[in-house]
C-alpha cells in the first residue's frame, strides 16, 4: 500500500503533463473554432491532476470534481480534448481499485453530462452520441479487464505465499522430528552405555572404556545435529545431509550391539523413504539396546522393483540390563521409552505417511520389526 501511495504524485504529474501537451496541440488545431486558452482554462485543466493526486483518499469527490471541471471547461468554449484525460483516468482508477459500483455510476454521470452538453450546443447527431457511449464503454471494459488481471495475479501471489508458508511449516515439522529422533536415540544410547560403564568400570575396565567411547561419539552427533538445525533456523544456511541408508554402517557401529547388516539388491530411493527407513532402523536398534541387552540383531534391506523391505530382528536378551545408579536416571528412561518417535506407533506413522506398512511383534525369543515402503518405477 505504501508503494502505491508513493506512486500517486507521479501519476498526477504524468496526467498534468499529458493534459498540458494535448491542450497546446488542441489550442493550435482549433484556434479558429474554439476559445483560446487562458488562466481560467489552465486552472480548470489542472483541477484534474489534483483530483488524481487525492483520488485514493476521496474517490467519489475527486471524480465528481474532475467531471465538473471538465463540464465548465467545455461550456466556456475551450478546445476539445485535454479536459477528457483526467475524468477518464479517474474512472479507470475507480474500477482497478475495486470501487466498481461507484465507477459505473460515475461513468453513467459522465455519459449524461457529455450528451447534455452536446444537445445544449445544438449537436444532436446520433453518430456523435454513439461515439461518446462507445468510448466510455470501451474505457470501462478495458478497466474491468485490467482489474481482473490484477486480481488473478494477486490471487496467484497469495496462493504462492500460502504454499511457501505451508512448505516452510512442513520443513520445520520435519526438522523438529529429525532433531527429536536424533536426540531421543542418542540420549537413550548414552543412557544405556553410561549404565553399562558404571556397572563394569571396576570388573571390566576395557568394556567400560568402549561404552564411554560410544557415549562420546553419540554426544558429538547430537551436538552436530543440533548445530545444523539451529543454523538453518537462524541464518537459513544449508542443512547437512539428511540421515540416509548410506549411514547405516556408522549407526550400527556406535549402537553397542552385535549387528549383522545385509543388503539384498540396490537401487536409488526417494529421499523421504531413505530417511524413514533409517529412522526405523535407528528406533529398532534403540529398543534392542534397551530391552534386549546382549542380543544379536539382524538388519536386512531388500530393494525390490516395487517396494523396499526393512527388517530388524533380535534374538532376545542374553544379559540382564545394567542397573540404574541413581533416581535421576528416571528422566533418561522416560526419554528412551518414548524412543525416536513414540516407539512402535511412531515408526508405524512414518511408514503409513509414505503409503507403507509396519508390523512389529515377538519373533521366537526375540522381537522383529518389518516395514514395507512402496517405490516408484525406476527411470532409465
């Protein structure tokens, strides 16, 4: 709105300049048939640009004033032409600014005043009257077309803005979910490994050292992920690569479990499928580390033509869980129980969001999670 108001003085100057140029030409071309221009004529002509300048604030009053000045100009016998510019511009502005009823009413008043003047001076040629009607109708139709184009463009811009806001909102939700997944997984891992280290620090220092090394790696990843997301929120900086299946080896290595990773086939995957599959494996390993310590875990990825199958199974706990050393650890246990997405329900929601399915339940002495994701056809 501020930019439009700033343009109003320039529009008024353009109208004033055009009016003066046309007035000089009309005065020269009609010097033998119409009255010469004088101070009164110029005052009436300049009333139009002033009306244009104030039209946004007083639309009806300024249009009526410009039309009245034009009528007085014609009645005084001055050359035809220049006085028509300001009323035409004002009618055009009324339409394009959305005041259509006012615009068409003033257009009718303009037609009536021009026809009345023609009959007053004795010009009762029907062709002349039709020409006046045609000119005003053409002006109004062009103004309506411009208004429609402006409204459609504004609607497209609004739609684009809403889409951009929606995408930004979805991206923020995705980022929040990613951060939540990483935090929950790694804090759960840190909790389990810290409990193990405290339990074994006297009896088996080397194993305790391994657990502490895992804690160091997990805490470093948490800090890195948090820094990446916070940089995006603060500066709009590019994100680090999203966790994908190419990072499974790294995930398995720091899980602290005995994991066998097997891939059957290979093919490109959509990024959202890669991310969901990675998070499901991550969640499953978190649950195995917490609920089945000492178990052997198998992770199997089957890349089919039409679907990706992710299967994570464990053999069941072989050692008792490390005891908690203090009541304060209940917070960590609470966190790890929820997992990286509210446990199995969260994993099932991830799969369903991509049109897939997830089944989880006991499998012999252990537990198995199987997710299936539909895949698009490969393009050559």
